[in-house]
C-alpha cells in the first residue's frame, strides 16, 4: 500500500481536480445528510484557483447543480455525475454526454429493486442513477445484481461500485475521461494535473493522472493506483494550504 505523502509543489504550475465527499468534507452518508461547505473551504479553493490561473475543477459523482448549491455563492469549474457532465470554467455552459439508451431499462430495474427492498433508496440523476444503502452494507450484492440486470449488453450503461452505493452510469463516463477532457481545454492544458479522491470511483482518475505524469493522491486506507496518500480530509486541506505558502 502506498503511504508516501505528496511532495511540496508550486500551485502556479498545477491543474487541480478535486473529489468532494470524503476528500474535502467528511464522507457522511451522502443520501442522508447535506455536507457543510464552510467559508474556510470556499476561500482555500478560491485562492488555489487564482494561483493556478483558473485551473481548478470539482470532479464528483454529484451533479453540477448540487455542487453549485453546496458551494454557493462560489461557482467552480466542475465535472458532475462521474464525468457525464462538465463545465470547463465557472460560468461556461454545462455540457454532457449523449444519454445512452440503456438508462431507461436500468431505471426500471433499479427503481423496482428499491421499491421492494427496505433500506435502499433510489436516486435518479440526469445521466446516471444510484441505489443507496449506507446503513445496510449487506445489501450490496443484491443491489449490484439488480442494477446489472437492467444494464443490457451494448446499451451504453454500466454498474459502478462506490462507498455505500451502487451506481449506473454511461460507459463513457469516468473521472479519468473527465480529467483528460479538462486537460485538453483552457485553462487546464499544459499544466501538471493533481487529482485527490477517496473512493473506488476515483481510481480511473488516478490512472489518468499517472499517465500524464501528474500527482495522484488517495485519501484514507485501501488499495489504490494513486502514487501518494493522505489520511483524511483535514490532511487534504493542510496539504492544499501549504501549496499557497
Ligand atoms: Mg469521494
């Protein structure tokens, strides 16, 4: 297991890609509580973004709409729904993948499973959906099976595991694809990418950043492709803050 702390770097040459839940705020059962974005976090991200000439984006499983409401009045560049939607700059138009046809069948299968299963909550997003079972980890296998049954071969959707949930999303959507898309666009292109995340769904992002010779940072325990590790969200903030020194 990689335990090396990330090095000190100059923020000016970096492009920041940041997961939200479990990375910048404590992971706290996202279906049950709304995380609090404090002013300290808003000003830290604003300063980092200024140092990096705008090259800072949230890369989350949450929708951009929800990210905006959590950070209000701060608006950030963002990839939402694991990269199924994106916005290159804070006030740019939101763009998204073409919705794959398989979302309809997956929706029916996931919703039916949630309706019949105590302890599971169904959440529909624009291009993805979630079966939440944070208090019932024993339901993971059944939830994954139900979601898989709705993902027909060739229909453009697939199942993805995350902490306390199973998601169905477009095959083309991943945090790695999102980071690669940003790295070809202004103001991210030409910089060294940094990606920090805590979950299984962040592994695609770590691989993409490693391929670009960037800085991949896993938050918390567990196997990871990330090259560096920080113990928790407080350590993430401390590391980001020292980049501003
Ligand atoms: Mg996370």
